[in-house]
């Protein structure tokens, strides 16, 4: 999402703000619209793990407004779902499976080998299950990638699509069974 943030700002009026030991150059040719501020705040909160006071300073909004955006948009749920995104979970599962497979090759004790094989079977099943389902975290991931791509081509259309994606994701979140979220 960094390219979304960068494409929304232009170097004219520089202002340096800090967040979690990171300096951000907030330079804009013109003031951001309300929707642009909200989109930037959402990215900072969900992807960058920025604190509300830092977000308010960076986007030029009141802390109370940023807090209301977080609550109304259910950004905590989005932030949480990104932590358990399909991509991240698959990466962890594949790393663990590789480790188990390497351990199995070195193992000489039959009892330990049987346990390793059982674990490998469980991890393989978990990977297969995860790769075959499309839950809300995956939808969020695709929506962000598409919106980021579209923003470089047509910022206004990207903003409109983002609004519809948000509504779609909220609807999917309400209708999907808990084990797929």
C-alpha cells in the first residue's frame, strides 16, 4: 500500500512527522480530500500499525475522527484478518512442512519417524484446505492489490472501486461461516 500513499502526495509543502521511530515526509501539492485522508489513515492503521495520534498528525485529521473511522470501518477486524491472511499462513505452513521433511530425512528412530510422518500429513492437509478456500482475508488481499494497481492508472475510479470493495468485504464477513474467515 505504500505506492497508494505515495501517489496521493506530491512534493510541495514538506512536513516531517514521526511514527514508531520512522520519519514520514508528508508533502502535498494540495490538501487531501476527506476520502483520501480516510483511505490513507486506513492504510496506516491496518498495514503500518501506526497509532491513532500519529495517523491523525500524518493525514491532518483530528484523533477523534480517526478513532471514529477505525470503529465505523471495523479496521480492527481488517487488521486482525491481515495477520492471519492466507498468504501469511501458507508461508508458515510451508516453512514448517519443509522443516519436518528435513528432520524426517535425518531421523533414524522408527517411533520418531512415524510421528514426523503423521505431522507431515496434518500439515499437508492444512495446506490443501487453506489453498482451496477463499475467505475474507484473501478477498481483502486481492481487493488491496487491485485497488493499488488501479490507483496508478485512475485514482478517482480506484476510490470508487475501493468503496464498493469495502461494502463487498463487509457483506462477505457477515455471510461466511466462522471457519472460513
